[in-house]
C-alpha cells in the first residue's frame, strides 16, 4: 500500500476502520456490552490505540531494530502493572522466565554498533512508550473478566482508528485528495487486512483471558520469531546465527511459560476436586 502511494498511518487507519465495520456485521452482539462497561472498554481501546500508533510513528522515523527492542521491553512493564492493577504476584519461576525471554529478545535484536537498548531520542522514547501501553492494555484486558474477548477486540480496533487518524493528519504531508485513487484500487486489500486484524485480535484476547498477565507477556514475544522467519522467507532478508540463537531462547521461555500455566491450572483443578470430595470418617 505504501508503494502504491498510501502512507502507512493512513493505511493503518482505514484497515482498522474496515476491522470495525466487519465487526459490526459478524460480531454485532458485542455492541451491547459497550453501554454496560464503557470505562473498561474505553481504557482498553485507548491503550491499544496509543500502543499501536506510538510504535508505528517511532518505526517510521527511527532505527527499526532499536525501536522494536524498546517496544518489546513490554514484559518488564507487565510485572509491576500486573501487581498494581490485578494483584498478580510473580514467583521465582516467573522471574526466571521473564529474564530468559528478555535475554532472548536482546540476543535476537541487539546490534553492538547501535549501543545499549536505551532511548536516545524522542522517537525511541516513543517506541518504549508504545511498549508500556502495550503492556498496560494486556493487563487491563486480563483484569476486565466481565467483558467478552470479542468486545475487547472491537474496542481495541476503534481505539487504534481513533488515535491513528489525527496522528496521520499531523505527520503525513501528502494531501487528503490523493488517498482516494489508491483506496479505490486497493480497497480489497484494506478489507483483507482489516479482517485479519480483528480475527487475530479476537484470538489473542481469548488467549489473554486464560493466561496470567506475566506469562502472556512472555508468550507474546513469539511474534519476534515469526517476524524473523517471515523476513527471511518472504522479504529475502538474510538471517544471522544471532537471530536463530535468540529465537531459540525465546521459544524455550515461551514453552516454559505455557507449560507452567497448564500445570498451575491442573493443580488448581485437582485441589478443587479434592476439596469438594466427601471425606471418609471411621
């Protein structure tokens, strides 16, 4: 879309508008939840919008690798946010898992010539801020258990569109009149991206509702592995040993987190069954 002449922020706006319109038809039952939980859905939508747009603007203007690394410091923000907002404690195993996951992300993305992964300018600060809002959004999703995953996804899509439009109008120098011909030619691609966005968001919301916030933050780092593989096979980028090593570390941390969550749930179920079982007396 950018190659065809439509700037990335504008494409983002119209893609999320398409996602919302698709939800109006397919997920129309979710709209009844908005008047019942307006504050919760507003906060989820706002944080999702700020996370996506902050990352987008930062990635356009700064070193891609540094922005991605700063954004994916999100698990570090998740630990205190989950403790403050939902009272979720992280045990020793959780600390080890988050540490291993962040190590994998740093190994995968860090470039010695670019220096330590600390913000050096306003756009890099924006990338890190996007990661903070991403973590905050995930914790808010976890906290609001009364709302369906579909409604949370729709709220997130509305939030991204609402934040993306004014930002696009401010940072894009291209005249609004030039958007029409590109949209008329590639409307089907915008619709396709919108459908994929809402479908993947619903899937993620279902997953977040079943996982602790800290473990979800670790598992979400798997996106880096998918991005590396896609860049290698679809974009022709050359992969380095460093990326594969970091990816393996990330995959291991995600596997440990998922297994730990499953074991925890199994233990809770067994304890509940034991507590409800009749006791034998003699």
